[in-house]
């Protein structure tokens, strides 16, 4: 583990693999950290220098949820500052879920920092102009569940909050079946849910998607249901030249469920 001081905060990251070519920066989602992509670090680092970072207030910090700097805009600024601190020229960026939302905002604000962009089921809301005419099958969107889970955390029901979060995305009983290391990672970051309630995340706008000029790949799990199965497809329709890929048999945490397939899709896109 290494550290960069970015915007007055020490950001932890893993740095491994080949040093030639543009770095591949990995940005985790809700309750994740630099360990989120462990299952694909091996395959990806065989051909790239891979940098997996932890966002502000995530592990290895054990945050207590107190403070006012857990904001979407702050995390976007931190990723921008991190890339600038690398001083390695334009990078390739992979963002998952909430990290995909961050990647989208980085491409929108500072396209010169990116060579290529991969969004794996980016999280967020769609503006009304982008909403499908019919509601997608599956659970309610993630956003409304966050305040409920945060209240459970405040009341000491950590596992209840995590079951609500994970099962609401990947299906009933999934949290109970997750392996111990994956469960511990989410527990290590549980208090970031308190910050996420007031993170001030803006919806995706049609005009914003149309403004993206970074070559972009959007990836979804073949078995993902609900809003997360819709958002990436809608964005792909409006980001100029966007490519898409589906990982068969996988759900939201597709890089854990099908690591080789996920890596192959990403590497093929980066090499094209």
C-alpha cells in the first residue's frame, strides 16, 4: 500500500504490474476500497500498470461518519487530483457503481486526463428526459435504500444494513452467502453510508452524456436487475461512440463473479 496527499487528504492505493503505457486507475463504489478489484488485479496487471485507489474516508481509514467532506464533488476532485499527482499523462480509468459515476464526472470535467473510460454499471439517477417509459423489473433503486441502511447503522444493526444493501442489488440472501473477506471489506467501510446520505449526487443529464468525448466502454452483468441494469444502457445510447459489453451469468459485482471474463472485456477495449 502506498499514499498520495491529494487535496489535503492521504489517499491510499495499490500499484502493481507493468510500468509501460498509460496507468489503469480503478475506482471502487459504495462500501468498497482499493481491495474491491482484488479478483482482477492479476489478469489486468499482466499487461498494464494497475492502480487501485481508496477514496476519501474509506479503508484504511476507519471513519466514524463525522465530518462534511464526504461529497460526490469532493471525490471527483480527489480522483482528478490523484491522476494529476501521478504525473503519468492521460490514464485509463475503470469505475464501478458509484465509482462509475465518479469516472463519468471526471470525463465530463477533465477529459484531457483520460485516454479511455470503462464504466461498470455506473450508479446514480437519470434525469426525466432519460428515464425509460416503463419501470425496470427488479428491486427499487439503490438511492432510497441508503438512508434506511444508514439509520440501521446508527442503531447498531450493521449486518442488517449490509443485507439490505447487498441483497437489494444482487438478490435475497446474497449477503449471507458472501465469503468472509468480501463481507469484512464492506464492514470496514460501513460508516461511509452515513456520509452518502448527504453526498449531493446529481442525476445524469442527457446533455452531459452527449458531451463525453473520451472513448467509453459500458459493462453490465447479464443477471443484474433493476435500475442498475438500465442506467448503463441508457448512457451508452447517448455517449458518442460508446461500446457496450455484457458479462453473462454475472450481476453487479461482476469482476468478482466472473473475473477472467471481465478482465478480457476490459483488456480488449483498452488494446483497441
